[in-house]
C-alpha cells in the first residue's frame, strides 16, 4: 500500500498554484501549496490560533496537533488531497484543504467530482478577507483536478465561515442535520461569483493604494547628513508641504548621538523607530535596498516608494534585482511603487503628502494624475500648476502617482483607487505601456461610467524596465478598444491637459451643437472650421465686433446659453482698442455671470494675447484650494515658501476672481503672487479691491471657465467631451447579446473537440469551416474546385449559372484588382473563355487553385474578422474589403461578446460607412442583416474559446441579405483566461 509521502512524490509540485493576492485591508499575502517541509510552520501557526477557532474547525476541543495530524496536513498528492496556505513573512496565517470524496462521503479518487473543504484562519488575521481569497484559489485548483462541487460542514455558531461560503456567489444548497450546517455548492463561475470577486478586487486594490497615499507616518530611508541629495530633498519636500503625520529620517550612517535632521527625528534603522511606520520612501543605492526592505518588513511597514534606480531599466541584472525586490516586499505584505519612481503626492488637507521629487506641493484640486515616467509626471504637474505653456490659470491636483518601472503598483491599481475616491473628479494618465490590457479595459469602462478618464497611450513599445504582456493587436486596434471602454484617448500631453481641464471645470455637453461668439470675425471663422473638422455642428459665428463691451459679451453669451439649439458655447476674444474696451477682470466677470445663469452647458474661451483674461477666468473654484488648505495669515498652502518675485519649479501662483452661481454665497479669492500683482499690471488692477486673506470657493462651488490660447485646442477638447458624453449616454443602456434559436452550441463543441484531436492548432478545411459556421447560422456560399476546364464546367452546372470563377492562390486571393476574379459568367462558353484567360495570365491551374462559385447579389464588399489576443482578449473587427481596410486601415473593433447596440455602432464606426447607407444616391444595403452576422460571429468565438481566429472575406452586403463568399477558421486549445480565475497579482 502506498503512503501519502509516496503519493506526493508521484505528483510534481504545482508551482503554478503559487500566487500573491491583495487582501481586504490593502495588505498582501502569498498563497502556495502546503508541502512536507511545512511541518514546523504548521505547528507554529496552530499554536497561535485561539481555542474557539480550533473548536470551530474540529467541532471539539483540540489544543494541539498530533504527529499524525501534522503528517496528514502536510502530505498531499495534489490531486485528491490538496492543502493551500496563506503566508506573510514566510509564516502561515491561514490554511485551506480539500479531500475528494465519493457518493458515500468516503475518500475517493477520480472520476468522483466532489470534495470536502475546510479552513482555519489565525485570529489576528480574521476579517482581512484571507478565507475569501483562499476559497477562490482552492476552487480553481479543484476545477483543474476535475472536482465540480465542494461540501463543507460548519457549526451554526461559526457565522464568519458560513458568511465566507454564502457570500462567494456560487450556486448553493444548504441543509441542517445533527447540529451541523452542511453547505454544498458548484464551483463553476457564475455571473454573481465573478461580480463578487471583482468587487472584492476593487476594494482590496483601492485600499492598498489608499494606504500608500494616506499614511499616518512616513520614514525616509537614505537621508543624507549634509544638505542635498535625493533623500534629504524628499524629507524637505514632505516637511515643507506640511505633512500631517509623523515623519522620520533614517540613515545607517547617522552618528549614534544624532537625534534630529532639519527638525525631524533621526534614526540609524527603521527598526529603531518607536511606533508604527505606514510608508517608507527608499532613496538608497540599489545594492542596499534589499536590507532596507527586510528592515521595513520586520517592522511592519505597510508600503514602499522606491526612488532608487539601477533596476530593470539597466539591463538583465537589474531586471532580476527588480524581481527580487517585488518578491521580498510582497513576502512581508507590502506593496511597492517603483523602483525608479518619481514619487507620490496627496493634497488632501488632512494628509498633505509630497513624497516626491517635485520641489513644491501642487495646489489641492479635483484632478488625479498618473504617469509612469518621472519626466512626464513633472511636466504634467507643471502644466497644471502654472499659467502659460498650456491651458492657463489655476488648477488643482487631488493625487499624483509616478510609478517608475511599475514593478508592482500599476495604473490598474490607481484606477481602482480613483474609482471611489470622492476627492477625484477627473483622472489623467500617461501610459507608456499597458501591462494587462484586458483588465485595464474592464476597469476603465467602470471608471469612465463614473468620472472622465483621459489617457495618453504609448506607441506600444514598452520602455526599458517595463514588464508587459505581448499583444498581437495593432496599436490602432488597442486605441479603438480603449475608446470603446469610455477612455478619452488623446495623443499629447497638451491635449491631455486641455481635455482634463474642460472636464474638471465644465458640465458635459448634451450634444454636438456649438454656438460661437466673439469680437473677432476671423477667429470665429477659424473656430467654426475646426468644429466642422472635429465632427461638431457649429452655428454661424456671432461677430460682436472689436468694439464689444463686457456687457455685449454678457448679453450674447446669455442668449447663446438660453438657446435650446446650442449644447455648448465657444467665446473668442482678442485685445480690444479704445476707452470702452473691457478689461480682463471686467470681461471675465461678464462671462462668468452669464455662464452661472445656465450652469448645465459648457463654456470655453479662445483668447489671443490676453494672459490676464485667462487668469481671471480661472478664478478659484472646484479645482482650487479649499479655505482649510491655506494659512490664515499668508493665504498660501501650508509649507509653501515662494519668495517674492520668483518663479518656482512648478510655475507662478495666480488665483484671480471668482464668480458665484445663483444662490451660492460668494467668497473673494486669495491675493495673487506678488509678481503677477505688480503695480500697473492688468491682473493687479483686477484684484486690487479684494480683501486680504480672502479664500476661494469650496469644491462644491461654481465651475471655472477654461481658457485656451488656440482655437484648435479648445475645439479638440470640446470634441472629446462631446464624444465622452455620448459614450456615457450609450453606456447607460449597453444593449444585450441576443439569442438565436438556430444556434447549435453543443454540436459545434463536439465538432471542435474532434478537430482538435488532430493537432494543437490548425486552420480547418473549407468543408469543416462551412460545417462549423453553419452550426451558428452562418452560411458560406458554396465554392467548388476547378482543377481543369471540364471540372469548372461540371461545377457550374451543379451550382447553376451565372457563376464566378476565382483564383484562390495566396498571392491572388481577395485581389480582384489583379484580375484573378471573373464575375457574371452566364454560360459554359463564357466560363471556359474566362478559364483560359486566367491560366494564360497567371499560370497553370495547380498554381492558381481556381474555384467556381454561384453569383451573389450585388452589394458592398466587406470583411469580418475575430481574433483572440492573449493580452486583450477576443476582438471583433469590421471594415470594407479591399483598399479601405488594407491600405487605409479603416477598421472598427469591439470586444467580444458584442451586444446588439455595439454591433449597430460597429457598422457605423468606419470612415467609409456612408457607402452602406446610400452615399451619393446609391441603394442602401441591408445593415440589419450585417449586424446579425456580426453578432453570430461574436457568439461563436465567445461560446468556444478554441476558435482563436475567424475571417469572413468578402461578405457582400446587398440591399436584401448578406452573402459570405469566403471564410477561414483557426482552432487551438483555448488561451488561459486569468480574468476569470482567482484574484492574483502579476507574477514575479
């Protein structure tokens, strides 16, 4: 008889079951299989469990594990008996195991598909979501081993464990017998179980980022003894920002008698710090980082910001050093921003964290920023903080994260945080690479439904130091999928800031209708032309003439906003000449007061050489500092030390006039910086009557009017807002995936299974393709081979005239322009003549591979494709056949499964769509039939992930019906879907 050890030896250790997970409180744990080497860890773990928890586990007092128990719980065959442990710092904090059982409840082997499952969680870690994470992973393991159901027996008083099972979302059956609650549930993921899992993922990952951005105490490791250096700069930035928590300076080279550095308590090691440390900012050489990570982990630090360079960006050796860093940090339950990071910022008044290399704290506001590059991060902060170089005026930031090499914390994690962060209204992201496009798209769709998400996307080539999944999708396709998810995709940092400021300051437009008014006819016409180019519907510009007064602007803007035929207004302004011309502050107040009367429509200003107007329009409001954020004596943000007449690295302060919405108490703004308020300047004139020490409107106050120095920038930003608003309306009713009675899903599955038995991946034959597609109601017009003229004539007689003769050789396929296709052959004479012409032009029949096909009704030739990408998932694409798609790349894309509304929009998304709808007097084609074909292809690929590629080309869309003239299908074992498995962090 074989022992357990013998059986374990027979099965290789399943390393792919190892995973790092984020727990409910934002900490991390490692989940891995339990092995024979874990005996001491198991005993130590059990000793730290309370007697009550032991009683709930074994239904009786069980103070200690016997040697037999330890052997049983550490020896597994990884098939019928499996144990998993959650570890922190290498020690067990929870365990779970299953034992396969038969119908009689006794131990069994396959094909028995039921198992008993049981958990034990240390009391100190209960309530952290450890059991829920373990259940997800043990269920995935069980499915892999052919187990379809779990059974668990729980004491009625063990409410916590009962809740773990009942909240998981699986289909359950519950019974009560002999004083024990018995729960039985299937392990196949359900819509509810996936929704529960993703909701837990969002809360956990969001909290893990919140712990980094709102720490109660910070230690800066690597603070130099002399001024200068990265560590000393970080310490100064934290102190000058007015950080609200406890601050510590750490350097192992500090003299033992050194107690303070710049007024901050100094220590030689993190271990020497009294009390808890939430965040460690690491600024030491890369070779010293491992020791710092160990110190932090042993002291219970919750997270790291690693500024140190010398990691994956420096080559293979650095890449391995980066992997070791992440593994070490996660082993202690810590999350890491970086390495090679620029830092993080949180402007909330109760935090005031500037753990970054930015020398000055940005103003508090409602915009969240994420950048992978430190250089891009500082550029974004600068653009948003100063006037000039972009959209002018005062703008505030809620949080800023520069992730560097993005080894652990990524843009996905920050999106999880921003999703329910009440301090962030708009999210701006500069992504040099997207590590998990499938997950990012899912998170972006959910975030965009709640608040705008504006993204500059890299070209698809990952910078050094970024570990990303390979995707076969073109850059343009990924961009299209992001737009489908509600992402506002822009190309430059300037466009990122332009769009972000409009979305932060103004309401979304209800439609594309734009009113244009101003005191320059030329600037109005230029704005009109840009609106037309961006697909907006502008009205004829209203020219107020160069002599227009502030009252003229007010009256014209009020009329335009009151007009129900306008959805947005663009005001153009140039410097006016003459005594009656309005000053900047007067014009700004006129525009603001008019806009306040109709707060539901966006207003933008295009100004030329009117710096004072831009600042006056940007009076403090929803993206400016709160009253509580400013020093009552100076009117400046805490820790801000800008010398008179100087420019800081982040630009010049300028916070002019406010305007007040109806019924909102007005508040005067703070004084501008001394340079901007120099005697004789327009701005100083505009603010000279403000009371000193006044504060701006709170975030819930009126919106600002964004000002742009060029018409094309304002219109582009407005166009993005219009498109986003339209997406929001459509996302509220996404449609449904229709059911079709003639789809035979089971027959298709049997056919695919039989085909896969012939090989790992193959392009199936034409006959097999027609059979498979036919199971989903997709009928390919029959084509018969014609290796000889006689065979061609026989095929034509079988199909019936008229017919088409086609060369299907790869270099001639779908190339009607080369003459490899002859259409409308009415009889045998024409057919044989065409056959002779083809062979004379292109070569022997065996080279041409000619086929005969019955003629389809005339229409528009299109192409339908579906592909499963390992990184992005299944994608459905559509376009017109030929040059439109091949040369111009005019293809539209949607993620599978596609809903009926998405199929409708897919057909209309290509630039050449007018050809389908009667362009220039042509007959419109049957787009509903085309949409149904798209939905059927989507269903096929979604139902059968083994179908990894489908191409239908050409698909002729006639005035009545569609004809599929050519089709290819490729099948392979289905790619791994990690988005449907248990929650995991990226592997390192």
